[in-house]
C-alpha cells in the first residue's frame, strides 16, 4: 500500500532513494545516547539502521497530496544531474523519480503546488530539471511555496554561514533561483493557508525557515515535519538533534512542541526521510514520546 486517505486528503508516497547515507548514528545524531542504538536494534533494523554496517538508513521521498481538487507535492528530493561537490552522495544522480510520480498518476504539468519545507539539498532537487544547459522548473504550472527565512538564509548574495559548511553549495543556484526567476515562487512568512484542510506553519531550528505542513480534515490529523525528524530515535529522544541543525536549542524546542501537538491530537507524524512504514502515531511517555503505531504504507525493505 502506497496511499492512504485522511479526511478529504489522499496521501501517496513517491520514492526517489532508499538506503544508507554513509553516516554512523553518532555522527548523524551526536546528541543521541549509545543505549538507544544498542538496545533499539530490534526495532530500528533494518528500516532505520543497517546493523551489518552500523550506518543509518534513510529515504528520499516526496509526499503527494490530493486536496481540494489540487495536486500538491511535499518536498522534491535530490534531483538528477546536480553538481554537488561537497555532498557527493547526492551528485550526478539518475533516479527514476519522475517515472515513480507518473506511476502515481501525476505528470509534471499536473502539479498545482510544490511545498519545500526548507531549502536543503535533499528537499528541493526536483524543483528543476536540466533542459539542455539550463535549469528550468520541473512543474511548469505549479506555485512553489518556499519559506522566506530559508530563501534569504541560503541566498549566496547574503553570505550566511552554516553548520552544513559548503554542503548546500549550488543548491540555491540550480534548484531555487530558477523557480524564482520564472515567477513561480511564493515566499511566505508566519504561516500560510493552502486550503481548508492544509496549512503551513513555521518550525525553525533545523534551518531558520524550516516549516511543517498541518493536515486537519474532518476527524483526521497529520503533520508533515520535514527534517524535524530524520530517524524515529528522535521520537524517543526528542532532544537528539541531527548534525545539520542550524540552531540546536530552537530545533529541540520545536521538535518537542510539534511532537506534543501530534501526541495530544492523535496526529500522524510524517517525516521526510523515514523508510519502513514512513510515518507513525505517537504518545507521550513521561517527558518524551513513544511510537503507538506505524502508518500502513508498505515498508521499502519489502518492496521489489
């Protein structure tokens, strides 16, 4: 199963990549405890941890929503043919993402809205494609919703420094600026209402403009949290940031706030990068959280 419906909104998972990103747990999550990885192997492996190599497993995927007669994409992955000198794992890829999107019944011209929860390399790549020698918007009829704080932070003209170092080099130039020049980018601040069932809210910390998408439809709720979570370890240890968080204190506070809302409202938590079942319902456990149940998506490890 790669689709479920919550209220009036259908959700489909569209895959670009699944597997190791070449990082060990305590490199990726320096705040996490040794015990959570050692004691959690039975539930983290194989979907979220490769126990043979000790590397974290991750998914690059897009969430396809159909809401209010609109086709909406949440994050656009890494993209093909991109020059990534300081993030070589994502450089010069040739994935079949657009074919996977087509199998979900969507052509590029069918997309109405693209949401970039933030502007990291692995969230904006398919914003554009290489047409000859030019980067042009992949989704010609779409409005691309980008957080203004991230647009300003990653704009090289502003010369901001990042904990990512040069890992996001070229990303603004090939995956963000062409959309803005084409007049298809809408830079939002302080929140944005998409329709009666979907709204964007700021969730700063991972990056200055990091955001979450709230689905509130009928009696069903979900929150698409982008990189608020990279791994379910961050549910049971919510103070464990990834090494890519620009403002560690804000990232911890935002994660606790959003997870608390999800637990209190029985909302499905939908991160950008979870393999396995892709999303989870959570409950409070003292001052932290626990996983109550997984979404019914078919785990990647069980797919051909």
